[in-house]
C-alpha cells in the first residue's frame, strides 16, 4: 500500500534548479535510502516530504491520517524531565488508559453485589474492550520497551533518572532518536542518523530498524548502515531522481552499469550521426542522390540526440603510489603494552603485518587505538614489548586531528613549500584533483572546513609516495563521494595499510585483517569486518554451547571421563544446526528480496501516466502488490522466528 507519492516534484532556489519533475513513491514498510552528492538537494526533498517546505511544481499525495516522524539535527530537552520520564511521555495515552482500567477495576469491585444489573454488565463490557485495546497497544510491555531502547542507545539503568536537559549535545541527539523510535510512526525520515553513535549502538540500531513496523526513508553518509537497513535506493544526481532496487552496494553496481550502457548508446548514436552527416555531404549535390540526402537530413533534424552521460564518479580523484617497495615483512609487534608511564594500558598486543596487507584496528572509544598508532610512529614510547620494522619501509601518517597542516599558510604553499622543485602548474593540477581550483588555492588553511582540511591532508599524503600508510580515522570529515574515492585509492594501493576506523564500510571493503582492542585483551581476525562479526558470533555460540553442555553434564563429571569429548561433539552438532539454520535464513532473505523487487517494479509501473489515468489499472496493480506483500510477510515471519 502506498503511503506517500511525489508526482513531478521540482524545486529551485534563485533560478538555480536543484531537481526537476522527479517522481517517487513510498509504500508501507518500505526501506529506502536517499543518496546523492552534497548540494544535490537531499535535505530539501526530505523537507518537502515532511511538509515543512512546498515544491515549486508538482504535487505530494499522502495516505489519510499518516504519521511522519523526522529526526531533527539539533534537539534540546528543556522540560526538566529525567531521561526515563522523557521517554515515558510518549506513552501518555497508555498511562491514561491504565489509570482508567484501575478506576474501572475499583468500580467492578465496589459493585460486586450488583452482578445481575444491566449497569454492571455494561461496565464489564467496557472494561473488557479497554483491556483488549490496552494489550494490543503494548500497554503491558511499553515500560520494558522504553528500557530496551534506552539501553540500545547507551542509557543503562544507572542513568535513566538523570535530568535530560543536562545531557551533552551528542547525548541529547541520541535521546531524541530513541524517543522518535518509541513513537512508532507510519514513516520515519532519518537525516544522518548515525551521527554521535558508536559501533555497538549502530549494530543494535540496524537490527531494531530491520524489524521496525513503519516505513523508513534514510539519508546517510554511512554506506555500511545503508547496506544493512535499506533495500531500495533513490539517487538524487544531476537534477533528477533515479530509482534502484537493492541496498547501497547494489546501487553502486547498477549505477556504474547504467552509465556504461548509456555511454555506449551515446557513442553508437554519435557514430550513426557522423555517418549520416558524411552521406549528406557527399550526396546533397548529386542530382541522382540529392533527394535521398535531403530525406536523411530531415530524419537527422528530427532525431532526439542523446546527451553525453556524465560520470557519477566523484569529482575528487587521486591515487597512492609508492616510490619503492618494502620487504615482504613490514612490521612485527610482540607483546606490546602501550599507554603512559603513569597510566599504562592492559592489552598484550601481538601481530605481524606483511607487504600489501591492510590491517583495520577497531575497539570502543578510549580503549587505546590512537595510542597504539602514536606508539608505532614513535610519538609515544612502548611501555613493554617490541616493535620491529622490515626493510625499506617508508611510513606515511594521516592524523585524524588534521594537525599536520599549518593554519597560517594558504592551500597552495601548504603543498608547494614541501615540494619546492615542482612547478606551480603541477601543484595546481594536483590540488585541482582534490577540488582546490582557481582562487581556492589562496584560501588560508585556517579558513577551511573539516572536509577541506581532510582533502588537503590526503593530498599531502598522496605526494609523499610512501609504501606504508598509517591512518587514524581517515574518513572523518569526508562526504560519501570522497569516501568512495579514498576506498578506491586504498584498494588499488600496492603498498601496505594500517588504519584505525569506526567506518564499517571502509573496514569491510579494505581490511584483510582486523585487530580488535578490548580493555584487557587484543585479538586478530584474518578477514574483513563481516568476517570478524561472523567469527565473533561463532565463537560466542561455541562458548554458549560449551557452557550449556557443562551445565547439563555436571552431575556426571565424577563418573564420566568422556565428558570433554561429549561437549566437543555437542558443540559440533550445534554448529551443524546453526549452519542449517543459516542456509534457511539466507533462502528466506532471497525470497524476501525477490518479493520486494517485484513490489518495487509494480510500484514504479503505478507512476506511469497511462496507469495513473486509469483507476481500474491502478486497482489491478494494487491487488498484485497486496498479494505479494502477504507472501513477503509470511516469509518475514518465518525469518523472524529463525532469527529469534
């Protein structure tokens, strides 16, 4: 069922067109990502959808009584409520119903001796009706839901009685997000929802949104988050809106494929036009063929000439190229303890790094990730253990604080002073590839935005031609297009990479190893981020199976020397069962994707002018959607049962 539809929506500012005649639709339970370069008009389109702004042209159509929730960027709580009270206020209607139920219970008790009266029977009927309604609205479970959502956002039991207005800006944003989820809107519009959230909260949020009862429309620079929350994408690019089926990664693949097809079509048409023009020039003056040439000319004049498609790739473009190759053994860390003399950290860190490997370092805030980086580049001495470097290792360092820049210089001399033998033309050319063009190069570093400083730092790093890149949170401050360019550059880099990041998409695309730092330990995983998650889940399942087996077999331990082997066999059986269940889950997910693809295709067909003009056609298409939706919901129920 469609809940929102936009028909021929256009918006411009001061004569500059943001987007023109775009069409889109949102069905109930849709999972949509809205993507596009900065300045394309994504936030403007969101504000049109939430009815904060009006389009210049076109019309918006909404389901009657629709409830739309919007995540504000800078919320503030001034009510004086505690954290829990602020969340509880969402359910004021349930509290009123609960109070009414208690009052009716007292009335029933008071009138117990009037059981046969009509008034008493009507009271019981009203009570039963209200009790069923209260239960259906989760009246008996909303307090647990509040605590669950608060815990997911990092507000444990020990904090729920703190005043909400005393929270930091980031914490208030998280609390506002939690409150928005509890309101259960028909459509949830989220503009950059991953800001201020750590990896644990993001993982929790993804699972929560996967089971959210309403529709989702999400704008985010976090590609991994989009991959795990959306199954269709609207791309706002070059003043138009294009629909893609699938998550963010599938959108990228299809976008590139569409560009290749469009380019081939353009080149083929240009070749045909050229041949036609040559024919006309040769034959227009010949009496025997002039009519044919004139006919070709008329055909050419009527022809719809395709525009050359513009590449969607990001305007920023660069690569890392090492001047020389290192030896095969790049780095060996043995029983390293980092920290400060008065505050050493407790991890025992050991790992090897070979040429062309890419090691991603993860862990909670404050666990010592940046401290490890500073120890490796000799800004801090090791507290214990050894660090051994291989031969011919040239280290390039990217600092997340961007303190490697001189704030008093302009952009041009920030680069030129370190490479004085290069011509100004060559320096400008390199800066141009990082979007510093024309008079931009005379801007002082102090005046640059965070994203511009990040691009300038990457420019400096690219010009150093090192064979080992050590990077601390390299995607901070970058927009989604610049992050994609950085990912490509690191994937194509022939040297070695060691980096700290909370960006799960970068970790997944780049890493060949993951080093997880915990307060008391460190662990190496030989794969990317998805492998790390799967391996942790497997280890936890084995540990749980082992604990369960030990508990079950505990009374027999004194008389049975084979308990160890039984525990092992039970763990293996558990693994087999888990693999079987995972295959079923994968099959159901494929079914659900297929249903969603069919539904999206029919939804797209409903926007065709010929269908919009025919009520009977729309009815037929909607009936198909309803049938597919029922089948999809059955598959989702099976999937949910398996996941539980």
